[in-house]
C-alpha cells in the first residue's frame, strides 16, 4: 500500500478532519460514492440523485466546476 503524503494526497481541516485531494482520487481511479469534497469524477457513484445534484451545485457556486 502506498504511503500517503500530506499536502499531496490529503490535507487536514482545522477541526481535525482529513480530506483527500483530487490527485488522490484520480490515482485511486474511481468515485467511491460518498460525496468527497475533492471528487474529480462528478460524483457519478453517489446513489441519491438529489444529493448528487446538491453536491454539483455547491461545487459550481464555489467556482470549482472545472476539476
């Protein structure tokens, strides 16, 4: 298993949560369906269509449409 590198594969939020980077997701190669903050796969495996739409809308509002 590959050793993860902070700042490249993930970063920490001030509240202590770990967030995987888009690079990590691209290296993994698929959407896990959990609605990850940096998902570069347009949330294709998020089962709930309403939740998927909200995640995509939030990304667009934040100016992150071009991942």
